DNA sequence: TCGATGAGTTCAGTATACTGAACGCAGTTT
DNA sequence: AAACTGCGTTCAGTATACTGAACTCATCGA
C-alpha cells in the first residue's frame, strides 16, 4: 500500500452494484446518511470504526473498502521451453477454473486455479480410485467435504484427500475465494 | 471480519518488535506522540488516514494493523488413506520451507509452501535437466529470476519455468510473502 | 399544474480525533 | 542526594468527524 486508500470510490461502487440507497445503507450500517454521502464524495476522513460499520452493512471485508480494486490473476512462463502453459478458462455457477498445468503432464497430474464467487460450490463425483487432490488456499475461506469429513480452510492452509468418494468445495462467505488445486491421478490408471 | 479491529494491540506489537519509541514512530509517521499513545491504549477511534500514516511509518500494509494476528498455516488431511502428509519444516535465512507432498510421490514431484520474511531470498543451483517448477503466490509479492529472465508476481499469479539453470526467488518487500511451489522432476530421471 | 415520494446534498450543532506542551516516572550521571 | 535524560501518559485547545433536520432536485401520479 503506497497511496492513501480511496474509500469513497470503493463504497460507492459496491453500493450501486448492490443497488442500495444511502437511506438503506444507513439503516443497515448504523452510519448516518449524511456521513455516507460525505465519505463517498471524499469530503471527510472517516474513522476506522465508521468504515468498519459500513463494511458490515455492505457484507464485505473491511479491507475491500480500503484496498484498490482486485488485480486480475496472471500466468507467466519464464522459460521458452515451457511455452505450452495452458490458459484454458471455464466459468460456471460462480466458479472460474483456470488450468495451470501444461498439456505435457496431463496424464500424471493437473493443476488448477479455482476462483469461487461468494456462495459458489464445486461438487464432484468420485474420481478413479487412488486419485488424490491437494488444495492450497490463496484467498478467502472455503469449506471442503470429503465423504463424511469436513474442514474449514483459510489462506495459507493446505489440504490433501483421496477423492475416490464424493467431494465438494464450498465458499460460504461473502468474499470471493481462490484455491490452488493439484489433482494427482493414481499411477494404476496409467 | 466480524469483530471490530484491534488496532491498538497491533500497532503496539509491531512497534515494540521493531524497538521503536513513540517519539521515533511519531517522527516517521507524522502522527503526534500523544495520538499514538491514545490509539495504542484504545482511548480513541482513529481515522483511516491516521492509521494509514502509522502503517507507512511502520513499513507495513494498512491491513496488517486492522486485521487480527496472522493465523499459522495449517495442514489438513481429510482421508485416512492420505495419512502420510509430510509436515517437515525447515527454517533458514528468513525462509520457512514446508513440505506438503507425501513421501509416496517424492520421486515424481514435490510440493512446498515457502514463507519468505521481508527481503529474504531463495537462490537455487540448476536442477537435473528437464525439471520444472510451478509457483503460485499465496500472499505478498515476489520477484523470480530464471537465467536472464525476471518476473514480478503478486497474489494469485502463477509462474512456470524450467529450472535447469540458476534460478532465484526474492521477497523485495517489507511484507512477508507466501509461495506455493511444485517441483516436477523430469520423467527421464526416473 | 400541483402535491407527493424518494433520491442525494447541505446545514448547524455536538462529540471527539488530534495536536503541542506539560507532566510523572523511571534509570543514569554528577 | 540532586540534576538529567528519555520513556509513555495526561491536559487544554482546535479541527473536524458525525448526526438529525432541512434542503434541492428529480420522477411520478392525481
């Protein structure tokens, strides 16, 4: 963070995206309509407490109002010989699936970057026996269910499981979540 | 974020970790000593602008002062059959290396979670020809150099490269950085 | 044409964030 | 001891964040 935050712009953007009036947001946040108006037009330096109340009213993280807009995810390939970086992107039901692994390794394992919109879920059928999945949480929080077991994960957490039973990844929160996923196919399959 | 932030505690923790006096931090941040004292003891609701100035003075992200303490990274294993999750942890030169991949796949590939303290660097000799590395940035920003090529990466970015030449990962910033790394050994080696 | 409703803005008053200076309290020095 | 230095706290004054009410300007029916 090298520039002062642009709180007003962020609040206005989210509020109009949610189609809320100042009156409604005022009620939901407990911050006066007058103050909201002045904050949105950068006429005041709000206190942290006030911005926090607004974040609650908007159902977003405090940081979402203080940070600049989320940058897009990028894929680099630093070696000419690694040129076959797959950039496939699929979008469905609030989930963006980005294939990271090159085609050359599609038989042994696959790597994905999964972006979950708020409340999106990725439900999977059982894979081939012996298949394993490895998750690393890059952003937000997700809930993972494998058979009868469940885990709550947050940024930096790592999870591994056999996925020859039903398994699912949920984003319960109001924030987007990003998950790095490695699928390793059973050597038996090959 | 479901509870109001504990700014005072965070500032005090970082300030004393840095061994700074209120006078010094006041000079470096442009916030009066009196105000710093009152913020640290939760006697006031500081404005965002003030907290931002303090963050600059401490050389940390604004969010680091507003969020609760950074939770430790956790490793889960959701399936009894995947019980051999390695939890090896090595620390050297400001870098924590956590082995994520189970021993059963050590021949084909390895997965790590790397935590870089501010300004830490991980410099590697060339690996066996054909070896590839795949990086996903979980937190912070890092600079990666492979041979003559360099890339700046931030959270959510993904990078792949052949690592049969010299390669290095730097954390130039004042923030810790977390990187997920997959090393895939050349099939020829096996 | 004229209220009436509902949007965002402006106004005047009060609460409080913020400052520089004074203060109290250690540990050192003389 | 007394004087000094450097730490964090408290004080009194000023700037301003914040509020409820008044205001403006649309859009909508009668």
